[in-house]
C-alpha cells in the first residue's frame, strides 16, 4: 500500500506543487464549465440519501483509497510489525499521474466540497492500495480504524465492479440457453454487493475466492471493511452499507462482447442509544 502524491490535497499555497489532471480530456471533460454542468446534473439526478452517512458532515480530511492499475506495489513483510506511519511509501509522480483510480474521484469531491471555503479547510489523503493478504488487510484496517472513528474524516473508495469479456480474461457463463449474460453478470455483482453489505470482510473475501470476480478495488474495499470491523469492536454503534446505484457499460449477449459494471454505495453509522 503506497501513499500517493504528497501534495494532492485541499491546501492551496504558493509552495504546494499542483498535481495535473492527467486524465482530463479523455476520461472526463477538460472544459471547466462543461464539467461543472455535468457534475451538477449528475448529483441533482442522484437525489439525496443522507441519513447518517459521514458525507453529510463537512469533513476536515478525506481519505481516497483506490487500486493501482499501472504498476505493481510491493509491501515488505516487515511492515506488518512496524508502526503505521512507516507502512506507507511515496509513489513516483510518473506512475501516480498515469493512474486513474484516485483522480476520477477528485471532480466529484471538488464539486461537493465547494461550500468549504477556503480550500485549506479540508485536506485530501490519496492512497493507492496494492495487492494485500488478509493479514495485511487487517493490519491496515487497524490503522484506518482510528481515522474512521473521527466523524470529521470521510472515506471514499474508488472501484469498478465486474470486468467481463475476453479482453479482461474473465468470461464465466451459465449453461447454454440460460439467461442473457448481462443478467448473469448482474447476479454475480449483486452477490458481491450483498457480501460487502454484511460489513464482514471474511464474507467478501470468501466471495472473491469463490467467484474470482474482477472487482478492481477489492483491496481498498477490504481495508475499509477491516477498518470498520476494528472500529466497531470498541464503539457501540449500528451501521448499514447501502448500495444506491448499479449499472453496466454494455449489455453483454455473446462471448465476443465485454462490459464493466459500476456500483455506488455509502456506509451509514449511528451511535447506539
């Protein structure tokens, strides 16, 4: 697990290096007015599911955890026994700017946090997450549980769901003449969403082991589940991880098709009365 670019935060000073929006113009609009209109429209159409989500509190610190798609991230075994602050490394600027998982969250965060002025009133903590064993997921979960306990902190997990198709080397199907493949993908993803909604990291890990579903943010998701697991052990709270929206980029009907699934969810936490 690597700490991302050091200066990719909410501060704005003359001495801060600005991380360029390297995917603007390809993954999303590079025209500020067009992007602002798109974000406003999407957020308006999404409606409000506020409840007790930590997002309703004006956060002082926003942790953004995402998977690395461009470079393998090695974590030495000795980090498991080290202090939390020693368990992170700086990623090179070149590799970080080539990565999209964290950057794709920034336009939404910037839009939602417009009311927080000046920008220095909150900070962004971007973290790229490598491939982690269950032991390592637990290790980082213990670290982040301390931050999850602080209601002025917000966590954003960047992840797609199933990447289905020959180009992803993942084409599980039922027997011939069964349901359309896109419906099978929906069932597969919904099973994963149900596992995540239990807030039990072992349930989600077992689901991944069984299905091998190509959920790119599996490790960031597991770290969050582990963090909540440790947080709940010392706090009298009730919680619900509620999925709000699910979609697929394409309706797969044949083995030559492909699609990527998307799901949006929120973790709602309430103190027990």
